[in-house]
């Protein structure tokens, strides 16, 4: 009964009809050709319909995944957000606040120039005037004037107090030929003397006087410096500048009649080297102030930086740029709160970097010229001063300059020629070795020892102040017996050859083979700077608190 009911109620499918037809054909006997064709068509259609009814496995999986994703984003996520909206809001606000604080801290810690480049990279407009608002802290460079907080005993404090104040200070600055009565040599025996590391650390009142005693100066050398500064002050022009062609009634004017930027820079370096700034009270405060104001006013600023060459003559252009940049960098380092000096120093360094020969790595008379060691020396000293002033340098500038020195050096860098391929000269060897000292060579390097010993064997040259200026710095950094022997000859020769009477009193007659260009100002300024060697730049290979004559290498170099 059930079977009959089922057969009455079920409607046969198309597949069933095809099977019935097939069966009926088979029952009637052997199929004909036409029947076989029909049967083959029916079979093919049946198989195709069966396959279309079952989708591929991968399609089923994709469909299932899409449905799950749609369910997650349309149902699950909104539900989670509704349930956790308070926690998510708190986390988002906290993340944003910490992100902003972290970026602000990063910008604060980055150097000025790097920070500006980052801001410009992300599309923030940077005001250069505002970017240099913060003064540069130079606590580790500038010697402190106040000694109350120093960890020294009362006897030491009293001695340094007498150096900084009272008649002994006046006596050191006085050009009168009197003996120095304060026993400064005792300072060299105090291991706790309040000296700090840094290239300009000896230019304070206490630091300068202790350095004079420790490194071989004396009252006579300091009186010569004082006399020289007084003469320079007497010939300063009314606009604050100096001119090689204007030496008053002293005679011996130079033929660089329009290169006032060079003369002004050399003169100011002498005052700065002795610790006189436009901020320090004293008889040279206004002298320095007027000179720096003239330099700032006459700097030519442009897209390539600050061109400090001025109205130079002949081949003096890049010489002047290097010397003027040293001057501005030192002035900025000694007066770190002055934003204008900082900006000018940064721009002047930028000009030097862009003027470098990109192939050989040197500098010469015009920007891009193939380099010579003499001009390179002034530029590298300028970049060293910029480093003390904490001005960022391009990473390739010093690297390329070292490659130039490699090409100009002989005997593994112990000696140097004027240009690559030239034979060694004593003056260029002094320049090259000083550059090497300031830019990475350690005292233990064999080539440095060979070069220093060669300069010491030659000794100071009476008629070559350019050579003496550079070689004196090399031997000063080296120290030891070689420095002592060199210093005695150099110091006494300069002190005795200084003019003591008449309108030229305090200056030096021109003896340098190239002195005709800069004349008496050139000869005098290099002589003063040479006598300031004891404190103008602290020794690179000696601790400032070691006993005089010791040879303790500075492990930081």
C-alpha cells in the first residue's frame, strides 16, 4: 500500500524519464543505430547535469570564507566595539598623547640642522631664524671663571683667586717689563687642578695662567702678547675692521689693499685666543664687539652659505674664507648665547663644504679648484672649530679631505707636499700633521712620530712665521722633550724680535717670504697666535691636569 501511494504521489524527474526510455529500448531488443545515438546523447546530458549540480571544492571553501568575513565585519566587530568602546577610546587617546610626546622629545634631542631636515621632509615649513633660537651649551669647552664649587683645597682656591683678581692679574696683562712674582709653576704639581676637556678650555683667566705655567710660557711671552694686542687695537679702523694696508705710522703695509675681511679675522683671532670676547669686561671688549659687528655686516649670504671672502685680491679668497670661518666659530663658541654669530658660523661652514673639490677632496683659490695643502689646512682648521661650536658637518666632507691628505702625503703620511705628486716641504708637513692630529690620528701612529721628529730636527725658522705657526701647534700637541726644546727656541726668538719702541711697538717686522701680501699685520698676528699656543688650543694628547712634561696619551682620541 505504501509503495503504491509513493508511486502515485512522486513526480518522475527528467533523469528518471531518461532511464525509463533507456530501459524500454533495451526491452525491445537490440537497439538500432538511431536508437544508439539517442541513447548516447541522453547519457551525455545526464552526466553533464550531474556535474553541474555539484560545485568544485575550492569554490565551496571561498564562498564559506567570504560569508565568514562578512559575518565578522557586519556582526562581530560592531558588537565588540559597542561592548569595548570605553576601553578603546581610552587606549586611542593614550597612544596619541604618547606619540606626540615622543616626537617632541625626538625633535628636541636632534641637532638643529637634522631637526630642520626632518621637518622639511615631512612637509613642515621651517623658519631658519626660529630654528636657531636655542643657545648651544658649551659647559665642557668654556673654562669656568668661578671656583667656589670646584673640588680643590683652600690653598688652591686662594692661589687661583689671586690669579683671577688683584695685582697679579693686572701684572700678567701689563706690557711693563716686570718679573712675575706669583709662583705659577706650583700649579703644575696639583693633580686636582680645575681643568676641563675641550679645545677652548684654557682661555679663561685661571685656565690661561695655569696653562702658561704648565706648557712652557712665561711672563715675557705674555707681555709680548699684551703688547701685540695693544698695537692691534691702536690701528683698528673706525668701522671696526682692520686693513693690511693700514698699519699707522709703523710702516710695512701689505699689498692686499682691499682684503679687509682677512685682516680683521686675523686680528680678532688674537683677541679671542687670549680669552677676550665682546661679553667679557675689559679694555678689549668694545674692540672685539666692533670687529665682529663689521664681519657680520659684510658677510655675503646666499643659497651656497655665507661667503666671507669679501673684496679679496688675487688668490687670497679661500684663505680668507677659512680664516674668517675660524674666527666666527671661535667667537660663537665663546659666546654661545649669540644667535647671529651661530647662524653666520653655520652658513660659513656650509660655504666651505660646497666649495670643496668633489673629485680630489681639497680646496684651493676658487670653489671647486683642485686642492693644495696650504688652503686645505685653513679649511680643516675651520671645520675643527665648527666641531667645537657643535655645528653639524656633512659626512663626506672630512672623509674626502682625508683622501686629499693621503694623496699629498709621502712616507705613509709623515710628510706632505704642496699638491699631490709634489715633494715634501717643511711648512706643508706642519700643516698636514696638524690636520691629521685634529682629525683622528692617535699619538701612537708611527707616521706621526716620524713627522714630528722631522719638524723638531729642523726647529723654528727665523724668517718663516707661517711654518713656525703650524709647527708650534704640532709640537705643542705632541708634548714631551721635543716640545720643550722647540718651545724655548720659538718663544725666546719671538719675544726678543718684537718691536719695543716707536709707533710699531708691539708688532713684528716682516720676515716671512710671503709676508709682503699681508705685511706687518700678517707677521704680527701669526706671531701673537704662536705665543698664545699654551692656552689657545689645549693639547690633544695630554690631560690638562697632568704634571708638566708628562706624556699621557688622551685615550679618547
